[in-house]
């Protein structure tokens, strides 16, 4: 999900004045300034007030940031759970279908959102999901290969990650419990 013109949604909590933009100068008052009410891109406060705005909206609708990462929100409904990851003006939502639609609805009540479809990568982590087999794979092969190319190391000897190849991960007990924070 992409929030269109995200930084322009947030109201400023301090007084900021700017010179009149080119093309909008008043002929009768050319030396006057404009009082900003909402944030603008390139303001140093813009990311902060945007984060405050979306954070308060999400929390007012039952989405709570995790203790370990305040950009990841969790929402429970019965045994169903939704994870919402926020990075700048992009949201990645992990959930069952019914909560996915509800989360999109919550976001669209305040913000103009663009659904980018199922995520294929997030922060250079590639996502491969097989709905038929119920599997999910995360890897960074593409990013690693581009870094190797960038630094001229494509002929180097590979070194494998410390995780055991073929490690089978099982489901978490008490999944959907309100007492668990991940």
C-alpha cells in the first residue's frame, strides 16, 4: 500500500511561515509571507508530523505498535491477527483476507491510498509465497548479487548463512493470543 502525498496530510503543531511561492505572489502584498497549516515535502518536520498523524489514526482504530519496533503495528480480532509494517509512506500488510480488507478500509477513511497488490519485495527482501502449499520464503539473493556486482566481487568464494539449509519451521503455539507480542 502506498499513501499518496503522505506528508501533506499532517497538520503542523508549530507555527511555520514561508515566502510566497513563485507564481503565487500577491501583486498588492509582495513582501507578505504564508502561514503553513499543513506539512509540505522538504520541511524537516514533515516525516515527524506524518508519523504522528498515521500513528494516532492507527491507534484510534485498534492497531498498536510493537514494543520492539514502533513501525510495526498489530491488530487482533478473535483468533485473527494483522501485522502492518510502515516504512515512510508505504504500508505492508500481513493478514488473513478479512482483516486485510478491514485494514485497507481503516487506512482509506483518512488517507488516499494506492493498493500496489501483493508484495514481491520489501526493503530489498524478496518474498516468495506459495498459496497452494502454504509456504513463504524470504531471501535477499537479488540484493546480494547487485552488491557483488557493484563492488566487483562476483568471482568471490561464496559463504553460506549460519541457518541450517532445509530447516523446518513450525507454527507458533497460542497464535493469535493477545498476550504475545512479536
